[in-house]
C-alpha cells in the first residue's frame, strides 16, 4: 500500500513538472511571437518612412536639377527675357501686357451649386441672384 502511494505521488510530481515545463515553453513561445510581431510592425513602419524620405529626396533632386538648369541659363539673353516676362511681368517698349486673373479654389462651391440651375434658363439666373444676396 505504501508502495502504491509512493508511485502515485511520484507520478503526480512528474505530471506537475511536465505541466509546468509545458506552460513555461508555451509562455516563452508566446513572448517570442509577440516580440516578433512588434519587430515586424516596426520594420514595416521603417520601410514606409524610408520610402517617404526617398520620395522627398527625389523631389529635392528634381528641384536641384531645375535650379542648376536656371543657373546654367543665367547668361542666355533669351532665358533672361523669358524670366523677365513670365516671373517679373516686364514688357518691351510698345507692348501691352494682358493678365488673366482666375478665382481661387474657394469659389468651386458656388460653381457646383449653380450648375444645378444651368439648364433652367431665366430661373437659373434668378436663383443665382438670390444666392448672391446671401
């Protein structure tokens, strides 16, 4: 009888250590999986940042190329005339400059809502007049 109790207690003790060992292995595996997921997400974020910075670098290179082109053309009289006309609004003697002023993007709201009435003729102009009062 004493022998059977000893066998049961040894079996229970072995069973306990197996369960504790299995729990520790699963806990360790869970920790590894969680840390692996965190590293994966950090790597993904870093790749997105690298792509963003590469895009910015490409834009800066393009801007640099344009500036170098402007510097190279700074002695060219045709280029100087083009810049003076387009950027400085200068003109030659006897010429008349015509400028076109376009409305800002904020007016798109009125264009969209007024387009609802375009097919109604005089009613559209009346509705736009009323809308202009407010």
